[in-house]
């Protein structure tokens, strides 16, 4: 039985917690919240530190030095991070769901995740190149297969 099936989220070690991340990069997308309706909108404008090919942060360990507003997903804040997509491994497990077959821990690598379109790979632009963020609203980050 896999570690994420044997333990609750609050029982995971730091290494296990980090391994649980599917590496999709969706949490690195700029998001908008409508002031009137409080509806959440994802954009394809990614954090300036996101490598759009690998879907990983180019300065992960020092990311807060470069982007002080970056959010660290932890067991202590997972309940409040309602902006995480339903496909996120942390969110899935927190909500009592299983990891999907495309998750790198199950598939063995990230290839299936990218092939199923569950990552940001080749779908984003750097926030540094965006003028009007509202012009970059997209629906694909909300997709959740399995």
C-alpha cells in the first residue's frame, strides 16, 4: 500500500508531502476573484518563476525571496486554499478522493499527466508579458479527469 493510502495528510513527512505534489503547475497560475460574485477565474498567466516546459519553479527552494506572495501549501492551510484546482493531489486527498492514474506517483513519471493535458505544459505565458490579465482567463485548469 502506498504511503498516501496508509497515512493521513497530517501524518506525512516533509519528503512525502513534497512527493505528493503532481507538479502540474496550476497553482502557479495567476487567478482573479470577481469582487461582486467572489467567483474564481484562472488565467494562463504564470508566475515569472515557472518553467512552462517542466512545469516546475526555477527557484523552488528560494521562491519566497523572488516572489514573497508565493503560497506554500501545507497541512495547516490546505482547507483554506479553495483556489487549488480539483485535480490537485493535495486537494484530492484532503477531499477524500484518490490520486488519478495519471499522477506521477502512480504512472511513474509526469508523461501521462502532460499527455492528458492536466499540466500547464505549453499552455502558459509569463506574467511579465501580460498587459491585461482579464484577457488571459482560461477554463482548462478546472478540468479534472478521474
